C-alpha cells in the first residue's frame, strides 16, 4: 500500500511509533552519556601516578591501588587460562563429535541456566566448595575458579555459535581429501571460527573485570603487593572489590570514583578491541 493511501489513523499511528522510537533511543543515549560523564568528571581528577603506582600504607595514610591492579591482572590471567580450553573443548565436542541430541540439549540448557544465576550465589558456592571444602581458604585462586564456572557458559555458547557459521562444505572438502576428523577440526574448522573464540574471551574478560559479588566471598579484601605465584595463593582485592571497600567501608569516594573511571576506560577498551577483532577476522574470512 502506498504511503499517501494510508488512512489518517494509520498515519498518526506510524508517526507516534516513530516518535516513541526516537524518544527511547534519545533517552538511552542520554543515560549512557550522563553515567559516563558523571563518573569521568568525578573520577579522572582523582587519578594520579602515586595512586596507580603505590601500595596503600595505613601508617602514613597513603592510598594506592597498585596491588588491586595486579590482583585484577592475576585473576584475569588465571581465569582465562582455565576457562578457554574448557569452553572451547566443550563447544567442539558438542558441535563436532556429540551424536546424542538429548545430551547436547541437556548440556546447552544447563549452560543457559548457569548464565542466568546471580553472581552472589556463585560466590556463596565458591566459598563453601573451594575455600572451605578444598581448603584453598580465601584466595585469588578460589576466586578465579569461581569465575571459571561463571564464564564457562559465555565461552561455550559463543564458540558453539561460531563453529556453526563454518560452512559444512569446508568439512566435506577436507574429508574428501582424506583428512581425519581431528585434522579437519584443527586445520579447517577452528581457524574459521577463531573470531568467535576471541570475542568470547574478550567478553569474559569484561565480565571478570566487573565482577565483585562473587569475589567478596572467595578472593577477599587484602591489598598486599605480591608476585603472581604468591599472590594467586593469597587473599587479594580486585579493582571492583577495592571500589566497594573504599566507598562503603572507608568513605573514600574520590578514590572510588577514580577506580570507577579506570574500570570504565578498561571496559571501553575491551569492547572496542572485541569490535575491531571481529571486523578484522570477518574481512580476513571474506577476502
């Protein structure tokens, strides 16, 4: 039906819906801009080299977040090193090897359920299982293992969806040349879906950086400066936990906003990296 042949009532309805969409988009942009701007205005002036490069000293009253930055790096590395092989391996099995559709559906349903569980429940279970039952006590390792369970569905599902985008003709062509199952997966399928794997890893890193509830129960509040091997076995506060401690327990809102600004910048960098990598591998695949 032509536009000018619409009834006045339908034209008014179309105009109203278009206006509502514009208002919704405008409100969303305004809220994001307000949140980012408010945090940056409050936080950036409080960021200093001393804050970033020193450890806190309760005797002198000095505040530093270097231990928190290192603890964040440690827990990100430990989580990614464990969760990526597990998630990618599970996705490859479910997509390429599993023949029992009921088993695949059950595992996928379990992954969907895990992704919807509140993080505070993960923290409680992690505290009871890793810290107490396995005698890890409060440590970054216990926090990393808890985050592995939290981020496993993300890696699993993104890798699965990426594996499904590889054309079946690629597999059939490789089989026709005499390649075995694992060789086809290793040389044809995985290189064709590496963009999805990397995107899932980056999304997992973003979730790790923003997690606090689970780590409050498992990783602890300590601000000690340790190397990786000692720090991963000790209690430690990540940046998000440090933000909570400085804002809620100590009332240092300037430091809390500085940490919030740093986390927001890191989130922006992670999202931008995911977008650029996805575009790069998409161009590489189509070229």
